[in-house]
C-alpha cells in the first residue's frame, strides 16, 4: 500500500479542490457514500508522532482556509510494521 493522507469531507458543499500549489500531487476520490475525498501521496511512511504533527498542521491549515467539516486519515506503520490508517 502507498503512503497517503486523505481528507474526507462531510458533504459536497464543503469541498473544493485544495490549492494545487500547496498539494501538487492530489487525487480526487469518493467514499461509497458519495463523500468527496482528497488523497495526498506521501513519499514515505510516517511514525505516530510524525503523523500526529502532520494532522495538527493540516487541520490548522484547513480551518484557516474556511473548512470545518472534514476528517483526516493518514497511513501509518503499526508496531508490527503492518500499514494501518489512523483517523483524526
């Protein structure tokens, strides 16, 4: 599995593609319930501390830009080196 950050929006009205100059390699996806998802590939896996810091910075960026109904998912390695997704 590739390493990624996903921003899952609660509804279509909240979503607009984030500025590509900030996240140039983003992919637009959709949940099975039709919620828009922006997936941002990561070059490597983040450990738990790094993923927490990344989520804090990303959520602050999102709030500053007027978004308030979203979830953040980040792929992380667990203690067994199996990849899992952590949600905030």
